C-alpha cells in the first residue's frame, strides 16, 4: 500500500503541525494546505522530501516513490490539467 499512515498531528506554532517523516520517523513541522490537496514537505532531520495530504481523520504522509499519481502534487497537476485533445 502506498500510504504510510494517517496521523493526528501535534499542533505547532503559526498554524504548523508536527508530523512523523515516513523515512526517518522524526517529527517535522508542516503547514498543511487550506484545502485537501497534497503538498510536498522537506524533513528537517533527514532532508528527504515526502507528501502530506489532509484527510478526514488527520493528515496522511507518504513516500514520494510510493505515492499514487493523484497524491503527488506535480503529477496531479499534469493529470488533472489534461483534457481531450482532438
């Protein structure tokens, strides 16, 4: 399964929350998107980039290489931006 897990985040300063990095499991502050779109996050501990997405029960985190197309912010924009080409 691609999703690493849904977390109930700890509150941090300035609207940020602390999430566990799916690579090193260290807590890193994240400012989630206002809507439910996925965002990239860079871990302060290991420096790797991962995806965080707001879901009904909290925030889901996933590794880049395991993320489905619509959960990767760059690939999502490409997929949703394509229309019928005739």
